[in-house]
């Protein structure tokens, strides 16, 4: 990927990006209460007295939320702090009944880590870049305000109040909208592999605060703005494009960038100033007196580590090294945990006669093509890995040709029947019966005497035509290898 630059009147500008991603922890209960966290419940039906900040209620940390954040830290190679502490971040807002958010400013649970991004998804040869992660801390989410226009009224829904979030803070290591997009996608993949966040950006389980500044290459960092709560990869990239151009325009017309908080307007694709940036001291952070420091013991850390699955980078390397897949195919099959699980179940079902390469190609072209057409995710595939394996076995052992395999797959999709049953019931078995094939070849050659003459006169390309005609005459059921051999013999006579 070439360097991303904004061309201004005074020369080229470089963009500097750091992301703070809020990821909702997958947990049945909230960070400090036993209330449920399911998305989409009726307003104010999942609120305990702690979440409503009733006087005298005390928070109790939920072990599972801490465990998920630690596992996430381990998955990005981060230092885990065995000693961490909760702080109060004080501010007033109608969706925050406590008047403060319990967060971790001074001693976060997770320290520095890294996330490896592909510089070009379509081209694995473009290489990777490590984006530094500064920290991950856990904190409470706030409630939600809902506004009615007629009549003008506002409501508070506290279902989200107290839900556990991980705030994953990157270093200012990204230099283009594409890198930021790749970072968010990769982080989402890792969270979903680990199972610590469902990564559902539409439901708000993952949202990003986008910090952007510009500078002349080689200069010190410029002043940044922070655009809050951006909730899709595309919007993150749009925010950066818009904000970087806006800052260049301001600077080139002699203005200065003020450090401020902005909001992204997805309808117009622009960002707008919301408020000037507040500093940590504006929140009067202090250690929460209701909570003891968190101290993690070795047994807990070991359990966290042991519970991690094979992670995307390791899996991709294994698919390339052990299974011999191309870098592109390995990347595609490991981009989502569900895809990798499906593929591995397919390999198990297919058995040793089917190569990993053949299985990978089938998943990426045939299965993905079909799922795309019917608008389903791989988890909802109408064909199971076991059924796919049966189909690939029939192709591998020569019972049916590749071409027939595609037809059988279509019938499987339509009817839900198994591959063998379809081949059996419809008499689709491939034949290597040389007598039957030779008879059809003789007819094809007789019916196309002019082309036979052309072929023998040097028009080699016509060979494909004869193969096609013979296959057609055999209703697609002839073994293509045998057809090739017999045709060569017949034509070269
Ligand atoms: P604060 O403590 O004021 O919130 P941080 O140092 O925690 O600031 O940084 C917040 C986020 O802003 C991080 O993701 C960081 O990478 C990013 N960031 C910091 N400086 C810059 C900059 N000059 N340009 C772009 N992003 C930046
Ligand atoms: Mg910060």
C-alpha cells in the first residue's frame, strides 16, 4: 500500500490516528451487579438497585467480566497487571444515576499489547503492520436516553447502565483510513475468536472513539480531535477522511486545531464539534472507596490462558504451513471464527482422500457463492460440513466430475438431500466405460468432419470443443481424464 497523503496547497500532509474502542464484555450479568445484559429487552427491565444507584448499594465485581478482559489482553500479547484498581470518573448526565462512572484510570487491568493488521486484505504479499495497544481497562457503561418529538419528551432506559465494557486504547500508530479500518476489523475478529465480545457494531457492542491529527511528514504530532461513538468500520474510515481534510484546510488557511470532542453525522458524512476536550482532572478521578483493588492469582491467570482458542494469526500460519493453503485462502478462511470452524469440520468429515486445498477452494468459491446468493451466513448454511464432506469425497474418488459436483451441490441446496443419495437416485455417477465414451466420440467426430479437418490441419484450440461435445453427449457423466485420452487417440489417428 502506498503512503496515504493529503495533498494541500503547502505540500503533503500525513494523518495520525489512534482509536479507543469500547467493547461490551460478553457476560450474562453486569460488571458490578447480577442484572441481565441481553440486548433488546423492554426498557428498565434489567436494572438492579446497584445499576439504579440507590443509596447504600455496594458494587461487587463480576469475576467473569474480569476474566474476559484478561483473556482479551492475553490474546493481543499484552502485559496483564496482577494488581489493578477501580477509579471514579465523576460527571453529571441524565443517563448516569450514580453521578460517576466506575472505570480504571491509574492502574488498568491490562497493559501494553499489539495487534497485527494486514496492509492489504486482497493481497497477503503486501505484508503486515503491528499497531500498539496502550492499555485495556474495564468500566461501566451508562444508560441510554430516548427522545420523543411529539410531544417533546425524554426517557431514560437504564438497561445498559452498569454493563461491563473493555476500553481498548491504541497507540497513535495508524496512518490511513484503511489501516484504521483493518485495525477495527482485526480487533473484532480477535474479540469474537476469544468470545469476550460479540463484535456486533449495529447493536452498539463495539464502538470507536476516533482520534485524528495531521502533520507534515517528519514533524512532531499535531493537535488531535476525538470523534465519539463511531459505530461501523465504514464510518470510522469516513470520519478520518473528513476530519483529516478539515484539519488540513484549517491549518492551511492559517487557523489552529483545537483539541475537542466531535460527533460524526452518518447522513452527511461530516463531523461536528460537540464540546471542548475535557482533561482527566475535570472528572476529579479518585480510587473508588467501595471497591478493593483487584488482585489476580496465578491459578486464575493460568485458567484464562488455557481457555484461549487458537487465535487468528496462529491459525492462518498453520493453514499455510501445515495444510499448504495459499496465503489468500488461509486469510479468508480464518477471518471469522465461524468460517474456520466450518472449514475444519468439513476437513474432518471429508476424510483423507480430500485435500485441504480442494476443500478450501470449494468453500471459498462454491459455498461462499451459494451463501452469498441466498443471503445467509455460514452458521446458517443449509448444507452442513458433514454433507459438504460427503460431496467432496465423491469428487475426490472420481465418482462424479467437478462439473457434476457443482450440479449435485445445487440440488443439495434446494432439497437438503445428501450427495450420495442424489448421485444414486439420479444416476449421476461418472463413467470411465471406454466403450460407451468411444462410441460417443465417434459420433461427435462424424458430425463435425470440417472441424476434425481443421484440427488435424493445426487448429489445436478445437480440442476443447470436442471435449465439450463429448461431455455433452455423455450428459456430463464421463470421466474427463478418460475423455481426454480417448479423444487424443481418435483425433491423432
Ligand atoms: P487522553 O489521556 O487525553 O485521553 P491518551 O494519551 O489516552 O489521551 O490518548 C487517547 C487516544 O488518542 C489514544 O488512542 C491515542 O493513540 C490517541 N492519540 C494521542 N495523541 C494523538 C495524536 N496526536 N493524533 C492522533 N491520535 C492521538
Ligand atoms: Mg483517554
